[in-house]
């Protein structure tokens, strides 16, 4: 059966890495015949900061659309690499919390090198695996879950 993957993490147009890792992960999962759900779908060119995201959707629409996507997902895969100028990754952490409360077994895979993120007890409780490298994380998911 085809797996469904939900991508979570920062959505910032002014940081090319945020869109590059999503493109790379999307392509890797599609090549593995997965269905990919990305909150940026159809809007990546418009995303700059949370204020612009909220201009695209009313807050309740954004929350419930992403919640429905998380409900459908077998795998949550995300990258959170905060930079000093960033705001806290509130949306990404809410997505982890939503996934934790959903019924059924899910793989929740986080890529981060920031100990403020990776060592936080809530993050440890809500993730299945934490990696410091995107490519190792993708290899692990492909080898063990697809």
C-alpha cells in the first residue's frame, strides 16, 4: 500500500534551504511511490513568513487543513534548523503535537542539529527518530518504512 508522507518545518521563502529540503524530500518520496502532503503545496512562491501564510488562508482553514493532512499521513518528515534571526518554530511544534495525539502508528522523523530543539522533552516524546542530516534521515525512512 502506498504510504502518505506529510512534510513539516519552516516555510520561509527568504531561506532557500527551507524550500530546497522540501523539494529534495518530495522528490525522494515520490520516487519511492509515496503520496506527499506539503503545507506549501501550490503556494511556495508566495511564502515568506507566517503573516503571509495567514493571508493565504484564514487561521482556522490553515489549522484544519494541516490537521486533516496529518490524520492521513503514515509518516511525518520535517526539518527544523533555526537560525538566530528566526522566530520559534511554533507551527512545526504544534504539528508534532497533533501527530502525537492521532490514533495509529506513525513514523515521525525530525532532522535538526539544534540541541534546543532535539533535547526538548516534548520533541523527544513526539518524535520517533531524530537525525542531524537530511540524507541519512531519507535513507533510513526508505530502508525501513517504505
